[in-house]
């Protein structure tokens, strides 16, 4: 969830011109032939173009996908984006989501499959004003929170901390928060606090991942696509990890330019804030001391997520990991870490 609701738009004029010039140099027939030789992949994001998708835009802008033999089209999402449903309808091949949601989807019969981690830790959080006396999850007992009804982390907080709170359906706006110093709502720690500060208020956040409910954000596809196009999936995972590493540790300018070209609400200042927040909280690469790495999935952590969803009653019974995830598409350097105890 992010604020404000942002409208996607086409690539900037400069970007389109640069691409057109490049293709013109090859000639129309040569360009079409080159494109046909690449495996075409439509990648569905869960929101409008933003820095939280930066590694994929970096991979596109820097040509990492093309070098891997892929012609990738990034399809922007928005409120209520139903990525698995679009995938199963044949509208996209690969998408992003949260590992707990994918587990629930598979439990409900959807044939989708996690192939890599997008983020080691989810940026989902609770947004409060700095002067709000609440300092911990336990202290949310009796509070009113604006959030997405039915979100898995809500059930976890209630059960784990033995608390209860009233829910108001999320409306993807900060208006009420900015006018009511006692208001509490769901947020991305990489996003809403920036706008709160821009309006002269002082926010603080509680990161859901620090509560013990800690799903990955993941790259996933259908079982059918993975089975029929293993090299394309493997190439997409490797190029995406390369893009994220470059975006977070190198010069993110190319990815930021593509994001801004597709979303005119994305200022350089805002994107830099999001990147800094992702780096500060180690959302992408995780904690090296715990063996976490960009893109990595581990058996133990996924099993813990399944067990927790069963205990919460969110899914009726445990699923074998092979039912909803595979490790075969991770790069060779990550393979030895899959069995580690984190």
C-alpha cells in the first residue's frame, strides 16, 4: 500500500526517442528479427512504477534482461491489482507478490510457484504520529487502525500479542492521518512517511517484519510457465538479482529515469528516500550475519511461514514446500544457502 494513488503514463519522450534511434540504426527488419529472437516476458508489478520496483527497472534500463536473452515488458499495477489472476488468464508470465499470499493462493488451488525473493523483508508497517504514545505492537490493543481487511499480518498481531483492535478499510489516502494526530494506518515504511514529512508532520513506524511476521516479497510464475520455459525463468531471476544489486549498490539513475518516465509522481527526492529506507532496513539484501542475500529463499524460513499460517488458521493444513516454491531457478552462488537455518 502506498500514497498517493499514482497514475502510470508512457515512457518519457527522451526515452522513447533514444530507443527509436537505436532501433532505426538496425533497420526495421533487423530490429524485428532481434526482438523475435528474445524470449518475451511480461512482468506484472503490484503497484504503479516506484523505487520499490527499482531493481527490475534498473535491469530493463541497463539492458540486463536483454543480455540474458529476454525481452521484458514491465506491466504496472495499482490498487486491487490481482497479479495471480492476470497470470492465470495468460495476460502476464511473471509477477511480484508476498510469500504468505502465494502460500494462501496455492492452498486455495491456484497453480502458482515462487521462484526467487524480491525482498528479504516486507516494507509493510504501521504508521503513527511521532507524539503518539504507542511504541510497540502490544500497545495497539484497543486502537483503531486503517488497513486492508483480511491481511494476514492482522491475524498474526492479534494472536501473537493477545490484543485486539478495530479496523477501518484502507482508502489509500493520508488525509485523515494528516488531520488527526491520533490516527493510525497501514503503510510502507519506504513510502508514506515521506509524504507525511512533506506535509510538515512527524511520523514514526512499526515495521511488521520486526514483530515476527516476516514474509518475503517474491517473484512468482505459474507452474506451467516454469515447466515449459525454465531457461526464461532462470534468466529473469538472475537478471533481476543483478538489477537489484546494481540499483542498491551502484548508480540507480537509469532505473529511476525509467520509473519517472512511467510515473510522473516519482520525484528524485522521493525515490532517493525510498532507496535510503530500503538500504537502512536491509529490505532487499537482508542481514548478511543471518546468511540473507538478494534473491535468496531458504527452506527453513518458508517452512516457518507455512507452519505459522496453519497455526493462525489462515490455511487449513500444511503444504509441502514443493507445492508452492522451487529453488531450482536461483543462481548457483545462492544454491548452497537454500538449506541454511535462517
